[in-house]
């Protein structure tokens, strides 16, 4: 009935991500970050010194830091440590009393603790939208993209992504910012999201720094025509549907990496090889 003891596993790699059915571009000015259920109670099922949780927390911390710097609102979900039978309802049948038996473990893990500028949503069911003002806050602030990370990937995180999609909010599931009961269930959640309700990304895809030319490709492909997956690194991106508006948006984003990047520099030679060389010029 209760959550079982959980074991570490290898986080999904870039090459293991499912093919996204949608090519939504990440737009920081339209996005919000959701850190889902990263409470000590849920993390303790992996035990102390979990390398999986250590890496997931690091990746989420990077996303949170970036979002705070960019003015992207940060939301948390957290179950209360005292829930009546009426509030838990069927959760009692499925999972038992949960946090009611461990009220001291209610806090979000210290490395990700919310501050006064963040919004903590009381969590009552799998979806973060259930009995919460999340949709209304997003609408009022002009945000229609939701970055989702946390635990557990195939339960609350995936359900929230489905619910967001049905509310016309674009979910971005961060593959290496999630943890789950098992690697199989983690990958299942990614496959379902990519094929039915959202876009699956890596942490690096959302940050201004780009770790490799493959990561650069993952940023660019969603901006191109649907049949562009096999584009060569030396092919002209404009021939595959990249327009001047998107190039200007990329220039704005990448100026955080190199201050001298502008529209002209990117438009002069619009290939993945050229852009990778430009982004890494002078780096050892």
C-alpha cells in the first residue's frame, strides 16, 4: 500500500529521449517552473546518499537559479503534513496515510527550499492543478509554458503534464530533472509525454549554456520544419524553415554565452557547425 523502497538507476541520456510529437520552442518570457513534490518524505524512499537524487537535485537547482535570474516564476507543490480522511480520500486506499505518519518530513529538501518570491501550492492529488490556483496565476501573468521537474515522473509529474495540456498550457518535462520508482517507469512517463501531451527536454536544453553540438541540435530542431530531424550539421537551417524572428530570439538567448553574438553573426552562416564554432570560439 505504501510507497516501496526505491533504488538508484541511471538517468536518461540525450540519446535515449523519445521523439517529441510537437516542436514547441522554449520561450522564457512565457514560462514558469514547477518543482514537484521534492519533499523530504518522498525523497527518503531512496535512502540517504542517493546518487540519483543528488544529481536530480543539482539539475533542478540549475533550472531554479536560471529561472530566478530571468524573472521566470517558480512554483512548488507540497503535500500538507496533516490530511483528513476526506482530503486524502482514495489516496488512503492506494498509498496509505502518507505524510500523516511522518509530519517532520514535510519540508522541501533544503537544497531546493523555496524563498519568499516563490509560490508553494498545497498538493491534494496527483495533478498540481487540482484544488490549486496554478492555472489562474499562470493566465494572469501571461505564462502558458510549464517546466516540470521533481518526483515521481510517472505519477504526479506526468499527470500534471496531461492536465496542463488539457488547459492549453504547454508542458516541458525535464528528463534529467525527474526521478521515479524505476528507470522503466521514468522512461514510460517520458514516452507518454512526448507522444501525447508535451515536449521532453534535458536540463541543458533550457539553460543558456550549450554542452555539445548535439545539445545545440536539440535546441534548433524544434524550430524547423517537421521533416528536419536528419538535417546535416553543415546544411543551411533557413532552407529547413528557420525564420529571421527565431534567429533574433536565439541571438538574444545566446548573448548570455557570448556578448558579441547578434543576428548578423548567426544569419551570415546559418548552419549547426558554424553556430557551434561561434558559441565555442576561444574555449578550450
